[in-house]
C-alpha cells in the first residue's frame, strides 16, 4: 500500500516550528560572538534533522537548502571557518528561506507545490563553507519585503477550512492545542501529588486522636474514619482521571515507523542497495512527548544501518547472502517498558575498525583500549564524532547521530540503549523506553536520613538477609542470589551520605537491574511505592550524574530520583580501576569464563584478574565454544545452566578437541546433587565448585593446582 505522505507533513511543520526558532537564536548568538561549541553543535543538529526529515517526505527544496546550511555549519563546527558578518548573514537568509517554505506547507502546500530552492543562496552557502568568496548575498530590495513567519498552530483556521454548524454537530472529534493538553496533564499531576499528601494527614489525625482525653476520642475517631473513607474513595477516581488525561496524548508508533519504512527504501536506492524493511508492533502506543523525541534517534539509526551496515548486492552475494538486505523495526511491551528494536542482517561492526578509529581520533589510549571488553569496544561508537566510515556521506552524517541517540534515549527519555553486533551477521539496537515521562511507579527508600526514589522498572526485588550471607569476591562484597553473583554496595557510601547503624543483624537490600546486570544496594528502610509525577531537574542541577529527576512527597518536599544506569556504571568502573591496580603480569595465563549471568561473569573475572590472570568472557556455551576454538586458553571455567548450550555439553565438546583434551576445565554451578557432580566428571570436568559454598581462595587454589 502506498504511503500517504500528506499525513506526515503536519508533523514535519510542527517539528520545524521547534527547530527554526532555535536556529535563529543560535545565529543571533553567533553574530554577537556569544555562541560556544555546544551551541554550534545544536545549530548543526537542527539543520541536520530538518534535512533528514524533509528528505523522508520528498520536500526537495527544503532538503537542498537545509543541506547547504548544514555544510556551512559543519565548517563552523570543525573550526575551519569563523563566524564573520558575511557568514551569519548567509545563515540568516537560509533560515528565512526555510521558514518561507515551511509556511507554505502549513498553508496546505505539498512537496510538489513548493518553489525550487534558491540556487544562488545554496551556492553562496557552500562556497562559504569551503572558505571561498561566496556569491554576493541577495540584495535587500530583491528579497521579499517581509518573509512570512512560521504560523502559530493555535491560530483559528481560514474561512475555507471552516465547517458548517451541522457538520460540527456530527463530528466526534475536537482539535485541542497540544500546549493546552500538556497544561491539563501537568496540573492533573500536581493535583494527584497533592492528593497523596492527604494520606499523610490521615495518619497524623490518627496519631493525634491517641493524645486526646478519653472523652474527646470518640468524636475524633468518627472524624478520622470519615476523612480516611473520603480520601480512599477519591484515590481510584484521581488515578483514573489522570490516566484518561494521559491517554489523550498517546499516539501509535506507526506515526514514526511508517515514514521510516518509506525512508529506508528511498535511501537504499540512493546508495545502490536493496532492502526489505519490515515493521512490527506499530500499534503500540507511547506518549506524544516520547514519540516526538524518539523520531530523531530512530532516523539516525536507520541511516547508519543503511550506510554502514547493509552491504551492496554484489558484496552480499559474494558472502553467500541474498542480494536484498533485511531491516526489521519492531516494538513490543515488556512490563512498564516499551521496547523498540532495529536490526539488520548486514556486515556487522568491525571491532578492529572501531579500535583503529578510536586510536586515530585519540578517543582512548592504547592502554585503555586493551583493557576494554568486546562489548565496551563496540560502545565506543556512541562517543561524539565517532564514525568507522572512511568517507563521510550525505546519508549517515558526519559522525553525528550516535552520541545524540544515546543522550536522547538515556538522559532525556530515562530509557536504556543496548547494542549487539556479530561480524558478518548484522547489528541490533535495542531501546527500552517508559510508556510516558509524565508519571511512573516509584519506590521511595530512606538512606542516611535522606529520602530517595527509584523508578519501578529498574527494581528487581527487595531482599532481607543476614550479613553472614555475603561472600568476598576480589574485595567486593557479594550475594549469591538464585545462581547469580550480585555485587553488594552501600548506597550511603556510594552517595557519600552518613551511614545509619542497624540495631539488628539483618540487612535490607534493594536489588536494581539494567537488563542482565544487577546490583544490591544496602538501604535503611522502604518508605512507600506509588505512582508519582516525574519532574525534570532544573538547569543548574543537570550536571549531577546519579540523579535523573525529582518527585514531590507532599507539601514542599522534593525527593531525588536515582539514575540506576549511572549507579551500575559507577560501581563497575570502580571495580575495574581496583583490578587494574592489582594486575601484575603481562604474561598471565589466559582463562575463559563462560556464564549467562553478567554479574557472575564479571565477579569471577574480578577474582581471577586480582591474581594476575588474563580473562575473556562468554555469555553461553555456544559463545564459549566459538571463542575457545578461535584462540587457545590455558583453562576454562563454566556454569551449567545456560541457554543455547549448557556447561556439560560445552565441556564434552571441548574434550573432543585436541587443544583442550588435557587443559583444566572447572564447572562452577549452583547444582549440588551428587548426580550432577558425577555428570560433570563423566563429561571431563577437572573440578566442580558449588556457588552456594563459593570461596574465592578455593577457586584460585584449585586453578593454580590444575595449571601446575
């Protein structure tokens, strides 16, 4: 079915209404000499987005003018050009021209109705970008006396668009300005937050009644019951009212996915490639605010998949693939998250190319690069300005985009971004996003006398255990939780808060997670769990890396929301720095650790590296077998219960290989039955260690004895 582009022109006009004022403000700052590097980057990204969005809708004049504007801004960004009056004048004329074209769209024009881009202006912009003397700017008298301003989308429709009274009565919809709808939702959130405070007043009334004389307690008890019943009866009503308001702002992902599918075909043809783009889950709904911010990251990911990922038809056939590449954009709901995945069956990301580019651009040192795992090396592509392409193209951009994608998804949308790539088989980007930024389920906890919040999607469970349950793993306090090693960290210490002494031997742990990585945080107490309005941090507090936002706990009481991905990263990097200081030998024995739990892999790695071993990680038996056969290891440590291929099968397969016939293989598992031990011996394991009785000294001593 052909795509009706007209459906999306209004969204483009609204998007342009955001970018064009930003361009004007930035150019004004350039004229006054106040623009810093980040503001120039913002200008460049605004022009880049307008170019990409207009290309998708075949708005050729806008694409051409935005591209020429981008060329000049790129030169400013790269410091090959300075902002002279001629340069800023050209940029101002370009923005005026873009505004004029967008205004025509707002008045009902289509892409075919737009006049061609001003070739003189485009040539002048591109000449200036190359440092050449530009074609003289358009004289003022030749230019329109006044460029039509971008119309406000709240203005009444023209008389031609008016409907008759009978038509109005028959209509089952009404158009509401988005800013008014946003105001209603914001006010509803404030009312809901204030309503929660009534619960506190109910509890205070109950406590107050106890202090009254006996003869006054009866009437006060009756008042307390009536107040409590009234508050409870309004709870569901208030929550339902807010949910209904949010639903009015929900849109299906099809408004983003459908243009992306069309764009993929157009761009693939321009690159001489063939692609089948399949879209699934486009009926999933997200808050309009989320969808607006999601468009740019998805466009960047699409361009990179087509330009960097998918090969030319001849290259695919030479590699034994069908000439047409496959690109899948899929969405599904996972508890309180919406997962958006974009994957291709292209060449995948070359780790060696990533390493070489990172070194060439001095993004990391050779020492730092050597210490990175394969996954961490892959994620270098999210650094600003990174690109593995040897030639900059008009489609994937000049290294822009991937850093913007990560910053938008993680920082602005409170989501999570994961990258997976297999050389020769393709690349997959997975975005996990909350349904809405307006309201989320929050756990409120107390630590060091301070109240803090954690959004529920990041919470795995609450655990109460004795301090004797912890084990020591390379100096890291660790809890064995259902066959998994989970690092234990004092949240008070992490946040540099005063630690509260516990009067009991038990410890309360809040286990948080980000996909497969977990962390157990020691807290003092759990206060409450409720749906709360998320407030963004004020500008002067946005430098705080561990805080993602604020919530209100009643009158004049604000609570910081913890940024769980940042907490996990801070803990992981701290452990890595400690291990780097302990590793002593460059000629260390090479150990392969195979386990499907990220935490368990990392903890076993920490233990072994603390003793000078060089460790490689694998996430399941098949991955472990592939790595073991690709290069020789001195010993292998493996779990039993893993997807794809379990530890018993892995051990048996390794023993069939001449290289590993006599090399040490140690099984580390939670299976304690004698039958499992015997099975381990039968398939050829040299040692069998049960996680429940795990002791790092025992592991190291066993390994040392087997290695001789």
